[in-house]
C-alpha cells in the first residue's frame, strides 16, 4: 500500500491508521513524502515500526507514485491519498477478489466523499465489466469511475504503464484507462474508501485543472502508445472532460470559465447539448454571476 504525501501532516496519520487496521499480515505500508515542509515526517514517525518512510525533493504526485512502485514488494499495489481513509474491511474485499481472479490486472470498488458540511456523497454503482475495449470506452464516457484507494493494480501492469510525471492533476486517468484497455479487470460494488473533500483539496484541483486538462487528453491519446482502434474515442473523452471541468468551475464560482468549457464540450461533440443538467447549469451560471456582481450570495439566491 503506497501513500504519497505532500504537506498533509494534518491528515496522513488517519490514512496510515486506516491502512494498518486492515486484516491480514500480507501487506506493507509505504509513505512516500514528496518534499513536505510541514510536520508530515513527525506524524509518520509515530508509526515507524509498521510503516516504511521515504522522502525526496518535491517532484509531484506522479513521480511520487512511480517511486512507490519501484520501492514496493507486493504483487498488487494500492495507492491511498494521504487525506483519505480506507474503510475497515477494504483490503479483505480486494484480497478475496484477486485471489478468486488472479488473471485480472486491476480490481476496484466503491467510495464515498464527505464534504466540509458533513454531507456524504456516494459514487455510481459499477456495472459488470466486459471486454477491455468496452471497459475503456465506458470509463471514458463516465459510465463508471475509479478512485485511488479503491483499486488494487497488479504489479506487472506497471512494467508497461506509469504515471505521467509531466502532469500534476488527473494523472491517474491515463493510468486507469490504459489498464482497462490492456488488461482484464473486475469491479466490486463494495464501499472501500472515504474521500475527504476538504477545501484545500478543492482549491488545489481547480488550480491544477486549468494547467493540465489538455495534457491529460493528449497523454491518454498519444498515438505512439494507444492502439489505433482506441483513438476514435478521443472526442468522446475530450467532450466529457470539458463538461466535467465546466461543472468544477461552476461549483467553485468561476462562472465565465464554466461556460467556456461547456461551449468547448459542445463544439467537440454536439450531442452534449442533450445533457439537460449541463445546459441548466450553463443558464444558471449567468444568474449566479449577476448575483455575485451585486454582492448577493449565488448559493442562496439562485
């Protein structure tokens, strides 16, 4: 189990405890510190008898995960974000599935997110997976999602797939998509992870989305690494990605940017106009922006 950490000393202890409470004695916990300047090292030291700690200068999430891959010994790898927590029987569910189906490259389960108001939001139930190309297409079309901490990836997958170190946000998307495309995979509808949707995480994601969204699309559909039949799904993924960005910017109050990405989604694939929720969000963004300009709270007056 690999926990990448960067200035999350206030959270990482909870992540470590959630990993150590898992049943069985057939797993290791590695914390890879990406150059933290807070108290991360001190927090991890409390668990030094059961956790392996490694530190390097700040290189980003992808490089930190890749180093974890190189240092880990397990046949299956789980990447747990330092601000999230595994549920008590997560590893038991994953262990049972990979023992029953050792041929799979990845097994993944469900998660739920907890916002600062204490609201719990669950992800979609996973459909039964099919052939790799079908799984790849459905993942790009957001018919199901995969969250770090819920996925056990067979070690040899990383002989051919690595986290792209030039991308600072959404770097897991190309990895999950390529794994689905190139390896048989399975999903389970067991809830394995609690995601901490705290304010710092949301702000960080918004800033990184601006910088890396196009990079994620280009990385995933690099013709040097992507088989020709899969390239036809580039527009599908790009349009979905732009809609997702429109939603993120809307929720964070960046209404003009939200509309810009909605228009980009439609220009990429016109049938995104059939998404009534996205269209309604586009219209509401004008109202919310106007309310914000006169000093009214868009959340309560729209």
